[in-house]
């Protein structure tokens, strides 16, 4: 054995050679005029920083959408992860109320500076300054990576930037301009002064117009007779994620919370994980808390309130007789998460009508939700499918109380085990088997009741122009979006949802889901939802000709054994078919003849093809609007060259601007790539079930989704060349050059100008529903 003896001086020499030079504080000439956070700083942060830092997926939990989030700072705790035990939640405005509380939870400041007067070494300024000094973006940028450094102090930041010299902020995008940087620099040098007391009060206070509406709704929600108490609880448990807006004041948004204090006292929020958790206080009050953070689209699920809506609540829940004499169900039960038992006294028909009134919102809470990074949850669904609902007049859970109440045990949800599911029970089939038993008994009862099969009238067709009886779901890998109507081409499958299914989807994946839960909780959520998906698909397939049902499942479940257990009816549907393509035929019957015309739902003119339609080729010349339309329709097919070549998980959503159109304003469209899945039955190894040769895309007018992966800017005269690129892209230098001509690279000098244009257009197209788009998933490679 060789023995090495090091002298202390030699050791010091070695370590000093490997050490990292500390970051030098930024020299700042402090302005005499106070920089105003609200008027000067916040607008810059919104358009350049909040676009990545605003949700659970904010890198290092740095949320810059409010001063409170900036002040809270950064954390090394990963919100997403395979935890053996549930983590303590770190919800801004809920789980801590001041800076010191956040420090005790492990958050570090990004604002504090320890340097002398005339300089500033806050982490925020060091990162922004580093980008100004190193403006080039190079290589790859994964802002949602699990191995982010999340520097807690200047020493850790120095090590990170020494290893990653091109990773200042904004991360992988162009630097701030000089004026923007100087404003932030001056603000930080002045000690990052918060909003004034008056500004803070104004941002958090409802307008006088909104206060009038709030009083009316709070009076309804806080009425203490049993009917009101149980009705308010039911409505609250479905609206707790909503951004509530009053018709009288549409630019203000609120959240419905439970508070220890009544109006007009300041709200003291009850910080339970779930809306049905025991508040553990003798009395609480429903309150409307104003949302003062910057609105970001990914969490902006709008729910409008007005006098008509209040009267509807009264008509649904208060005026009718209930199934039992109304009584208050407390929170000291062991079935708070089981809505069929908790709200058993309220007629199921009334609850279902409430859900149908708000069908688009309810589905959106599951599809879009506040999770912000939902690949494990979302790989339970296909990239594109349509959703319909069962007509209440045909739903046997509403028509036969005895049958339905006997099924309560089978309708129990995995959420009984809370956020810390025992690992040994992670792959237990207890709740799956209950759901299977329910499906079997449900099918038997429906077959015995509807011996001639279900007719097309069993599909709910809406009640008025605001109804959403037909929805489109687009999955964009780890995010998704919901849209009223039949967007895109015909999907390979669809869902028909009845009352028990809709309620379980909501309570399993929204009300009962905890993003901070352990791996057992997350796995159980995914597995249970897989069962619910098959139930919805079975309801749809049973409306098709009997001979076609298994074929549809075989197409959607390649290489899946019998464990999925599809429940196919023995009865023929009470619908006449020509047998050309029964799936498309059913879609066309529902949309063209069955749905209320006032719902304004029709088939997609660009993307939808009937059974006998042929996909067009590229036109030989472009002289009319129809020829350009043919150009777009020619791209909507499987095997398109560009789609096969660009097949990464982060290449799903492109925003397109077509400019310089003769006699027309610029047009926006979204290219949505649908990844073909042989099946979506399994949680892991999703890539093994993909088949890029079957991928296709839809072109949808307007801007879809919250997370654009790419911006494309095309001059109208260049559309033929653009179509050619999409059809013939082969990765050659010629076609790479074509792509770079239209695609906006994240490192391009004019990137922010392009982003600002799309963001402004997004607000213009739908100002009430729009919010800031998110850039965390913009294409990760800097291309040169």
C-alpha cells in the first residue's frame, strides 16, 4: 500500500486552485427617485419573468406573480417527486403568512443584499446581470428539470454560474433590454421596496360594484339552515379552484375560501389540503378573496357569477323537496371524500344538473387543473378525444334511488387513504375491483332496463346557448386543454359521462388529489382514473353497432390484455347505421342532427373528414381562399413528414402567425400534434407505446393551450413554401433552413418581440379567459 503525505500548504494550494471565484456585487448608482414596484417593476416581471415563474412548476418555487411570492424567495424542495411520505404543502397565501414563516419552511431570499452601499449582490440581480454580461443562449434549457441548483445563497450561485456560464436569467431567452434591467437594478438597490400600503389595499380590495355581488352570494353561502349549509358545501367543493368573476365587474377575479372570520373582518383562511377536509373550527364562513397575483392562463379557470346564477342555485338546491328531511352532515365523518354519501339527501338529479350547467368548467378542473406539470396524470388519456354526457332522463342513477344507493360502497374512491397511501397498498386492486364490480352491475341493470338498447336521445343535448354538451380534449404531453365543440378530426375514441362517473372523476382527480402526496397517492390516482376512462369509453362504444364495439377497443388498446375489462352491452344500440364507419356516423348524427342548434356546435371544416372524404393533395397553384384551405387540409393526415421528424415530447404545440394577408388582419392558428399511443393503460414507459408513423395534427384557428412549444411566423406569400416544408421535411440542410426561416428560436434577438405579439393577440381574442402564456416548455434547443 502506498502512503501519501500531504503538507498543509500543499492542500491549501490544491483547494484554492479548485475553488470558485465569488460573484462580484453589481455596481449600482442609486437613483434619488423611488422606483415604484407596481407601476414600474411589476410590468417588467410579468412579461419577462412570470412567464416561467408562476405556478407549482416555477423553477425553485420562485413565484414572481406577486410581491409576496418574490419576497418568499427560493426553495430546494421539489414540488414534484416520487416521495415515500407526503410533503408539507407550500401554497403561497395559504401555508405561511409572512417572510419569517417562509424562512422557517426552508425558503431563501432572492432580494437580500449583503454588499456595501453602491453595489448589490442579491440573487435576483446577480442572475439578471449575468445574463446581461453573457447574453448568448447556447445548448439546451430545461427549466423544469429535477436537478436545478436552486441556489440558496451567493456562494452556491457562483458555483452554478461558473459551471453554466450561459444560464443567467431569463433562462435560455434573450436578456432584458437596458431600460428594463436598469429599472430592476435600481429597485433592488433601493432595497426592493414593496407596494405602498394604499397600492396593497387597492390590489386586494374588491370594487364597490363587486362588493354588492359578494354580499349577495356570501349571504346565500353562509345561511345556516340545513338546506343552505349542505348546498353551499356542495357548491364550494366544486368551485374551490375557480377564478370567480361577477358579471357586474368582469375584470376582477376572486376565489371562494373558508375563513375563521365573517365579513367585513379580514379573511383568516382555513388551510386544509382538500376542500372537504375538517376545518377543525366550531364555525367558519365562506368568503370571496380577491386574486391580486398576475393572472396566468394555465391556472385561470373562470367561473362567472351573476344574479341569474344565484337564482339557479336556489332553483336547483333550495326550492325543490329533498330525498330526506334536510340535515347537516358534519366533518367528523370517515367519508368526507365520498360525495354520494355526504350529499345523499340532495336529489342526485339536482346535483347532476349543477354539473351539467358547468360541464366545461368541471372537466377543465381535471384536464387543466392547477398542477401545471401533469405528465403522470395526463398519460392516462389520449392526445385527442371528444366528451359527451348522458341525458338525465336516461341516467338510471337518477331514475332509481334504490339501485343507486346500493352502489355507494362500489363507488368509494381511493382518496380514503389520504395523501400518505401505504406503499404496500400502492398496487392494491381494492378500489379498482370496486369500480369493476360497479361497472358489471351497472351494465346488467342498463341492459335489463333498455332491452332495445340506448337511443341517440340518451346523449344530453344541452338546454340553452351557454350549454356545453360536447367537448374537445387536447393533450399536449404534460398539459392539456378543454374546448367547447367538436374541434379537430375524428378521434379514435370518445367518452360518454353520466352522473356517477362525472362526480368520481372530479373527486378523484381534483377535490381529492394532493400534489404534495406520496408516490402511493399519485399512483393510486393514476390507476383509478384509468378505470374511469375505460368506463366512459365503454359508455360511448355501447352506442355503436354491436359488431363494431370490440374493434374500437382493439384499436385503442393494442397489446393490452383482458385486465382492462371493457363492459360491452349484449343489446344492439337503438340507432340505425349504414355500416360505412359507425364511429364517424355517430359523431355526425350527434352533432348535425341531435344537439341544440343554439349551442353552435359543428364539425371542424379544416380537420374533420367524413368516411367517404379523401385527404387532398397540395394544390398546384394558390389563387383562391379555397386553394389555401386545401393546403391546410392537406396537412391533416397521418405520416406527415414534418410531424414524423419533429416527434419529441416537447414538440406538440406551435402557435402560427400568418401576416401580410391582403385586405385582412394577421391570422393566428395553432398546430396541435397528436402522438399516437398504442394504448394509455400503463403509467410508465410511455415512449414504448408511441408510434410516430401514425402521429397527425390539427390546425385550429386561434391560440390553444397554455404552453406553446414553438412560434412560427409565416408571410402570406410564403404559405406555399411553408406547406412544402411541412409535407417534405427530411432533416436536410435545405429544409432545416426553411424551418429556421419560419420558426422562432428561443435564442433569437427578436424572441421577446414575437412573444409580446402573440400574448397581445391572446388577450385580444378572449380577454376574459386569457392570461399570461407559459414559456417553461418552449422548445429547449437553441438552434443556430
